[in-house]
C-alpha cells in the first residue's frame, strides 16, 4: 500500500487496514499487506493499526516531503529456528565467501541483462566467470552506460544518500521499497538481519539486508528505464505511483519453471539462503535471473 494523499489516516477495522483520505476511503485485509509506504505528509496511524501491521509481518517505509525514504518500521525479528540462528552466528568464512561471490555474480549478470535489454553494447562479461568477479569495475562500467540513457537528466555518478538529482532519487526510492520487502522476508524466515554475509554490523544497520538485496537492484533499474521511456519529464511523484503498480505486476521464473510474483520469488530466494546456511550446500541457492523474464507481467 502506497499512501500518496496528504492528511490521510490509517486505522484497523475488523481484520482490515482502512485508509481514509480527505476524498475517499479504502480497505485491505491485513493479511494481504506486505508493506505500507508513507509518501505523503500529515499521515496519521492509530496504535491499533501499527500493532496489527507489525503482527502480520508488514513493513512500514517512511519518506519525507521529497519522497526520499528516511527509515522503516519492522517487527522484532523472530528466531523461528534455533538451529538456523546458531548456524548464522558460526557461519564458516569459506561458506560466507562462496555465498557472497554467487550473489555478486548474480548482480553483475542482471546488470548485463538490463543493459542488453536496452540494446546497449557493454563489456560486463569481462567481470564475470571464468574471470574473477569484479564488482567495483563492473559498477563503473554499468552506471556509465545506464545513466547515458537519461540524456540531460543523467547524473555524473551514483549517489546513495542525500541524492538531489531525479534519477538517483528515483533509484533510491525503488531500492528502499524492494529492500523493505526483502527485510520482511528475512525476518519471517527467522534470519537475524544484523548478521551479514559480507558486510559487518554497524550501529543502526542491517547488513544482511544489504548483502541479500544486491541481485535485485537491477530490477529497479530496469523499471525506472521503462518508466523513463513513457514519461520524458520523469517526475518523482509519477515514479512513486508507477513503481507501486509495477512491482506488484512483475513475474519471475523459479527453478521448476513456475512463474510467481516478484515478492514470492524474494521469499523463495531467502528460503534458499536459509537452506545453504543450514546444510552448507551452495547448490541449493536460488538467484534471480532477469534475463529469463525481463520483468514479465501478468
């Protein structure tokens, strides 16, 4: 649920989340809500609504008046499986390295698929096996080609925090929304988001979310480019509305050839990470491959 109308009010009523705006009212079953993105000013949440959302495992993403994500509210991570939590703490360095390498290879491969869908000639293959994966150089090549597609709006560099240009701001918004869904899945599967695979814990950080989100970033990149083709003015407010619909309509193919919603594929991905952590078999890892679906819609 994206809240774009100022002075809206969220409250709970008989198992539903009710959104009252100055003009109308909407209801959604609490069990159907994965995330609430508050992208308007003056929004009020009752304590009952907030508690009910957290009890259902939903995530609340908070944005400022420029639609810049500032933070998120998530439930306390439940340790569902004690054996999984213990394995996270004692994860062998060799297995962590394997997992991280697979994740980075997937990210670079998806970046390459994104550029190829735009019919852009690139050299990202040189940073993929059988060559050693090189995330830094791959990123420099990728953003150079990607940003050129935005013409006069193209930024000089990728800016993660405090971005003022529209392209980086839109990317950051999309990443924040999708990573919040991933954060929800991580908690639901009993993983501790403070225990990363590659990045180390810092105060007020969730390194596991950062680590596991890497292969999904090109999904946002692709969606933004599709939005740009249809909206030359590239207004941030229109991107917020577009992303809300686009992320819900995307489909991804699983190893058994089933096509599932993007958010369900994220659940499958996190479950596969749990399997690898438990038994140490890296072959059980499922990684998203956008070259096979390039965001197929229902």
